[in-house]
C-alpha cells in the first residue's frame, strides 16, 4: 500500500511541475513593446502583470488587408495578439509602438474602440478604430497624452 502511495505522489509531483509550460509565448520582435507597455503602465500607476493575464504575441500573415493587427481571446487559450507581417516589415518605430499599445489596450486593459474626436478632428484616444475615423498624430509631442488616456 505504501508503494502505491509513493507512486501516486510521484506522479502528482511530476504533473504539477509541468504547469509552468503553459506560459504565453511572445515573439522576440514584439517583446520590447510588451515590456514598454508594462513600463508605461507602471509610470501611470497601473500594474501590468503578464502572469495574471497571459498574452501571446506573434507576427503572421493576416489575410484581411484592412487589418494590421488584432487581439483575440477565448477560454481555452491566453489572449493573443497577431500583427500583420507585411505591416510590421514596413512600420516605423512609432507605428510599431502604436499598434502594440492599441492591441494590448484591448487584450490587457479590455478597452474597446473609442472614435471620439476633438474640434479639429484629432483622435482623443489611441483606441480609435482606424485612421479613417479621425486624425491620429502619434509622435513625440502627443505620445504622453495618448498613453495617459490609454491607462486612465
């Protein structure tokens, strides 16, 4: 009887030790932007903990030419961000930062699209649905304001 108890205990230990293999995988190209999102959140009092909300991130060919990236999620898999490989190859650093901040806004902060504009037609949120809905001047001058709004 003791022998069977030892075998069962050993099996349980082995099964439990494999639990960390379920960590979400983030492409090495996207990881710096995931880290930046975490840092910018911390600056604004938001604790971004990828152990609590696991998000996968990868670059792939998106068949919809109107979509540069998306956040999808379901009960069986961690949240997943996919960025179009063609877009990524041609994007500037600001473009890459924007798309990851926007998609992490969906996946981590559960933010929806926000197409509100100011009196001159500028987007009020990084969470706008497209550049067709408003003017989006994301640059050195406007970056902090948009990130403040994102993490509010």
